[in-house]
């Protein structure tokens, strides 16, 4: 009986974790490689000019980052703005059934943790405005549904890096 359950788990393991190659380029100012992607955790290695900056464990699902889908809520981009001309690694991934997480890895900071991480109840997005990186995400209103918050959620906008 136990052997049958073990065999079933071993058959399901490849479906839960996917090892994928991504945008790693030894000559690039900033590049990345997806080491693994799963429902609860994904691992990304980040490089500057072929030198490992770090390996980051993200509490979200990066499965499908290489898929040619229009929008599955998962993407990884090297973003260059005036404040970071060599680039930032911006990662958007799914958390649970509905939420999205936005993570920024800033190789200039040389930290073992991402420089920025926010989860939206339903969405997390980024865009460049006037050569600055802006993050947009939603969250439940503190006071719940009200005249100021008719659907129970508010949208927040933040620049990266955050003002000191």
C-alpha cells in the first residue's frame, strides 16, 4: 500500500516542480536563470556579467515563465531606468489562486533578499513613467466596503526605489 502511494507521488513530482532554462547571458549586464518553479516556491539565479549575484527563493509560482502565452500572470524582465542603467530584475508571479507578487532584485544592493516585494490581492504590475519604475498593486481596504471604497479594494502606486 505504502509503495503504491510512493510511486504515485513520484509520478506527480515533475508536475509540481519544473526546471527551466531562462534568459542567462554571460556577457549581459544583468541576466537570470530559472532553477526551479513550483506551486509554492521558485528559485532564480541572477548574474552580472556572468558572475553570480545570488540565488533567490521566491514564495510564488514561476511555472510558465518561458511559455509563449499572452498573459498568464508570470513574467521576468530586465528593466533599465535612469536610477539603474545596468538594470533591475523585475519578476511578476502568481501566489495562490488569485494573488500576484511583484519582486525586484537590484544587483547594486548585493543583498541575499530581494530589494522590493509586494503582493496584490488580485494583481501586481509595473511600468516605466518618465524613466522611473512604478509599481501598481491592489489590496483590501482597511475599513472594508465604504463610499470611498465601494468594491472593498484599493489600488496603490509606488515608485522604485521608494523615497527616503
